[in-house]
C-alpha cells in the first residue's frame, strides 16, 4: 500500500495557517524588500512593468557587452553538434490555491497542459532543457486565491517553497491595481526565484516566466526611456556614435544582439501575427523592424509567440549550468539519467492518462523525482488510455511486461471511462507479465492503471504495454 504521506501523494492538502507569520517577520521582509529595490525586479507577463519600482542588476552578467561569450559557451558544450540533446532535467513544483472547500483552482488537466506546453516550446526551440512535475500541493483557503502583487505574492512564495525545484503558484488572479490598467497573468519574483501564474493563461505563459528564471529579459526593456537607456534598432550603434566600442544592443534591452529592438508589442501585432508598428522610430530616428514571435515579448496575440533566439538559448543553458542544483539536473552525469521520464508524463491521474495506439509496444517507466541533494522518490503511478474505434464489438488483450531488471513488483487494473473495473488487480514480480482481457468492448476509451509498490528504490523500474484488438 502506498504511503499516504508520500511526497508523491498529489492529494495532500496543506491547510492555511497564518499564525506562523508573526509581525516581526513581516516587518523584516518589508525592510528586505526596500533594500532590494535597486537590485531586484518583478518581471511580468501580459503587462510590462520592466521600468517599474524594482530594477534588476545585470552589470555582472558575462554576456552583457560581450555576446560572443555565449557563442563560446555553446561551442564548449558542443551545442551545435547535438542540438536536440536534453542537457538538463528540471523538476517543477506546483502550488494550487483553492477555496475553503477544496473547490476551484487549477485542475490536474490544467497542470498537465502547463508542463506539456513548457516542454513543447523548449523542445521546438532546442533549448536542451526539459521539465517534469515533482509534486503538486493544494492550499485550501478562499482568501488566498487572489494574491496581492508585491507583498502577499512574495510572502506566499517564501513560506511555501521547495528549494530543489522551480516553484509555480497557480492562483485566480492578482489584487494589484496597475496604473496602466493592464492585466498581469503571471510574474517571476526575483526575490524568491518563484513563478506566480493565473491558472487561466496562454500557451506560452509558463515558458515565458521560466525564461526569466533562467536569466532572460524582455526584449522591450527600457524601450520608453530615451537615448540614455533605450536599445537602438541599429545593431552597430555605440555610445560614441562612431561605430567604435561595444554595440548598445549588447548593453541595453535584453542585452542580446540577435533579438531585434522592439517597443512593447501590445496593440502592435495584427490577427495574422504581423508587426504593425513599423512607422514607430527609436530615439535615433530609425524605424522599428520588430519580430513578433519571441516568447519573451508581449505581442497583442500570445499565440504569435513560439521562438527563442540562439543567444537566448545560450543564456538559459549557461544559467542552468550555474544553478546550485545543476549537478543534479545535468544529464552529462549518468547518475541523473534516472530522472528521464517517458513521453506520457505527467500521467498520475485518470484525467491526464497518456494515450497509446493499439497493436504497438510502448515503453513506460517509473522515473525518479529529485527532491533534494540526498533524496529521490519514485513516480509510482501511471494511467494509460487507448481507444476502441470499431462500430462492432471487439475483444481486448493487454500485455504489460515488467522489465527483468526491475526492483519492485507492480500491479495493474483495467477500467472503462467511468472508472468501473473491468478486471481484478493483477500483480507481477520483476520480469513477469500481466495479462488482462475483456470481451465485447464497444467503441469508446478504456484505461489502465499501473502502480509500482514502493515509493523509494535504487533503480528506475520500466515496463512495456501492448494492447491488441480482435
């Protein structure tokens, strides 16, 4: 029987309690925020406050004024020889805020979409970084479904925080009243290195904030600050106006030359993802020729966002390599291969079951989840679904083969879409097979639940599934 208090029990509910936040801590935090103003910035998605109250210090970034640093780094890690290689496997912990009765908030389906979209856009852009769900925690308090933008969001992400993972807080919205009257859908909090998102978000909302986590800035940063801070359209313009010295595009904006200078693209992109602000000029009189597909931008239509530039990928990979947990994320270390997950993850619930084709063997595993420098847990539950598409009834034969090198027994049960069991629970020792069958299946979706019997083990257990219809 699985331990109910396992870190993998996604139904674990953490009750809200405010007594552990004495006024003294609050006062100290206010002072901390005040002294952090000059060096920190809260970076938003959907509303640009990059020139707002808090400003990040990028003076020490090695690529500032020297973008060649990133090309040298990419060559050192042989990026161009294997662009599709997964170089870092990064855990993500979700904190879901619901009402007092445990209702509302982000659903399991929402969370799967967040992590799937995050992996999709990183894969399409060959960033070399992939992500998996380490845990889901629920906070049942109606007063916490909407966050105050600065203080409350920061406090929640301080007191509810797991260090080895990227912490993502899914809420209904923000209380913050913005002078610009723009809606904030998400933010990266530099103070706590956490991401706070509205649960109703764009496909690239989480990918954008994770970009901030790994060191990326908005391409439009300081676009409205004039010659003293604005990034020029020209890629060769320097401070001295003579073409000599460091190009301003490497010192301003997002500090990267291969992201074109741009204004805030909100209201400057049409329905076909075309830039409509070409009549706008920078402080030197050059017309903007902006791209609209950069994931770190704010186009009118967020569906237009789908790309990272080469330099942006260099920043993300370099930042990942310098993270305090990089040695546990880096796939160059074979010990970390235990964190590789199959393509259906996350699939811990029936609602987010991974889909397979009939008649084909498919591989699955109970991958490890990094929980700390000395702690791993197993992914212990997989839900798998397949579809019977025939008009006439069919018989179903299911073979689940446990790898001979597995350490733990595994169990399987076969269900219909209403979670009515169509088979008894069958147990298989390492190297054994589970055979399940059902006669007279009508056209519909059917489900398998496969469970590993232990939350901790030395190895990654794996298995194959084949479903035949006849």
